[in-house]
C-alpha cells in the first residue's frame, strides 16, 4: 500500500485529509501539537517539522507521498517565526523529498497569493501573477513558498510536485482566517464595496487533496468551490451583520488594533473586503474530475454550526 506522510496532521484540515486518505493509503502523520482521538492505524509523530527528528522520520518511513499542510496561517505569531515555519520549513521538506526518493509532494497554498486588487479579472487562472506582496506583506511568506515549490517542480521533474491554491475554506473543524472573520457577530466591511467571493467546504478540500495524490498531479492548480456570492451575502448567510465603515477610518484603526494584539487581521486584509480574488478552477477539474459535493448553503451552514 502506498505510504503517505501528512504534515500538520493534528490541525482541523489535517485530520480531515488523514481520515479521507486512511484505508486507501498507509497514512503517517507529524505535527507539533498532540492529536487526540486519532485512528489507531495511523502512525503519529509529535514533532516540529523543522527539527532533525523530522528527517529521521522520513528516513525511517520512506513515504511515497508527502502532503504538506504544516503552515502558520494566522498573524498572531512573530513574523520571523512564521517565515521560519512556512518558508524555511518548506525548503527543508523539499530537500528531504529529493534526498529520500519521495515520488509525490502536495503543497497546500492559498488563493490569497494572487492578492486582492482593483485590476483583478474574473476569473484568474494559474498563470496570473502573484501580487499579494504588493498590498498584503503579511502573506509574503506564502508567495515565497509557492515560488519555491515551482523552482523545485522544474528542477526535479522526477517528483510529481503539485501546489494547490484553494479559495476561502469554511467548515466546522478548520479555523481559517475567513471563518474567524465571518464568525463575528458584527462584521466590518468597507463602505461602498461588496466584492464577489468564493468559498469551499473543508470536506471538499480533503477530497481535492486526495484526488491530487491519486492522480499524481504535477503543477499548480486552483481549487474553486460551488460558486461566488457578494461578501455581504456571505456575511448574512453565516449569521452576521455587515457594518460598512469608511476606509479612511477602518484602515488606521485596524492597523493600530492589530499592532496592539487586539484584532487578528492586519490592515492588508481590508483589500479582500474591497476587491475580488476569484479563481478559475477548470484546470483542476479537467485533471481530476473534481466537483464540490457541498453547496454554498451547506458550506455557510458549517460555520453557523
């Protein structure tokens, strides 16, 4: 049976991916956090993937495939630690994949790498420039990871490296930035703006990753959900109330609150409440036959529950 190692397996998305792969593959997991209630047949190593012990696990287990989910996606941590985990950690993992004969590597990126800009088209394909660093420097590390993976993709064609860029992920288990935003009772928006947004259910993301592993994809792929709705519709459907604020008020206030640790999002995130960042997922659909099983209504309901 093909052996798949999942980094970040104790997180909400990691657990869903592990349970989806379990049975079809021999699943091994590593995570810095403990995983309570894991299936007995999944071997689990509690460790930091930046440490020497992680290389020892790869040397001992010799996985055929690695699914890399171990990223810091919130902004409370020190930026230097975030960069060390996301960029330096991924660089080490790529080196291990080369050194120990890994055949397939799936890296879980984000639609945020494209950035939210007024000139963004509907819908962006995988060849569109990664502009997030221009207005949202806090996600620069995710852009670096994406670029780093692309370098290895062409340097080592014997490894099927795939980068998945999913749209906004919502669900009961996944504690994503967008779910925290929509989980607010009163959701701040930018006065005069109501961009179209796309969402995908966490279970559909797990299915997309499983299909990527099964097909041995190589390349960069957008993963889109069942459709797009205006931001204010998403806020209403998840039980919140939109509070439009003038940008000249919201941006400096958010910046100050973020610096003081009183608000979870930096001011660069405001652009995603102004401009669209919608993706064309047809390339991934054509390669895998993937179609989301969960409707937008079911996806929004997973946040309310």
